[in-house]
C-alpha cells in the first residue's frame, strides 16, 4: 500500500474509534497512548496467528513417498486411482516414476516399487499383490469387420499387438488354445503394453489385456473379449522395497491402500468378465 492509502485507512479507523491514534511531531508521526495500546494488541495478535500457523504446518507436514513401476502399471492402473490415495492419505505426497528397470531401489533413492516378480534378499523385501491374467482384447468395431473372430485361430488373420514383455504370454495363450507354431515375430511391437492397449482401443488390432488393467474398459464397452479364455502368469506383481523401509508408516499405508484398491478392481473384473471364463496357468497350459 502507498503511504497515502495507509494514511486514509488510519483516518477511517480514528473516525470509527473517536480518538486520534497518531500525532505529527517534528520527527514524524508518533502514536498516541491509544495508538500504543492498539499497536501492542495487534502485534501480540499477529504473533499468535503466526505461531498457530507454524504449529499447524509442523503437525500437517506432507511426507513424500516415491514409487516406481512399469510404465503400463502406472498409466493403466495407478494414475487413474492416485486421487483415491491422496484423499485417503493427504499427509503423504505420492510420486510415481514409470520405469523400464527397477532403478533406485537398492540405493534408496526411491521408497518402493510395484513390479513384476519378487526381490527378496538380504536388503530387500517383497509383498505379492496379484497374479496377472491375460486374454485377447480389441475394439468392438473390430468385430463388425469382414474378417471374423469366431474361433481362436481367426486371430492369426488380424494384426496382433503387444510389447516385448508380452511375447511369452502371447505364446502361452496361443499354446493354451492349441496353436503350437505361433511366431511372436508377427506381433506388432510397442515400447509398452499401455501403447498396445491404446492401439487396441483405436481399432488397430488385437492386444493381450491384463485382467485388472482392462476390466474398466470392458465395463465401459471400449474394449471387448472375443474369446472367454485367459492365461494366468505364475510370476506375481509385488510391492518391493528395502527391508529397512518395510515397516515405515507411509510404506504400510501405501500397501494397505494397494490391497484395498486391488480388491475393488477384482470385484469389477468379476462382474464384467464372462461367467464361463476359462483360465489356464501359463506354466501348464491347462484350462481351469
């Protein structure tokens, strides 16, 4: 505020109080006795407000939790649900780092990771979360085109999509349905499975969807399952971290939230997948 604006505000306050607060001296303005009393009261009040704000900030300090994951896990599952975690735990600042390799785990630069496999060792610990289940998915528009999808062998007449991480799963699914000479080289390769899912939504081909990642799409009708046959990977997705951080409150809070969110995702998947869904273990290639 300018000096003139301050002077006008003081004049308005003096009019309201009915007494002068400042008097002009040869050295400038000096407070009157009433001005001294008001100034002291205001100073004490502002000091109390400042102390209260500092106490509140100290008691509600946000703690940072850094989590790395596969890019597809982040894009297709964690990011759409991160708001739920923030609402449940406003005291924790969850930061996600999509990665192709689990960097930062051993040097402690990240707190935890959602990763395929386990990392149990002298310094690391794993908490298995779920076993991924895969099956072909595509845009509903693909079903209306000239090339039919009435039996699994018809997939070979279409463009197949996937990342290099999915080659074994594609091969395992084909073996499950009796296609033993499947060449993974015919798969149109993407850097991540998330990119393959995007291409499938756009009607560019058929991807291999992971059950918990695509169930919302199936519920919304943006993706469909041409065949009620899936394959279960024997390697789980896990929460991995250093043993020294396993019992930290922020790590335990994230793990508990993950398990609750996975239960809800599983409920959605069960409600939208076919009742006659058959699932094979990729290590056995036997339907169950």
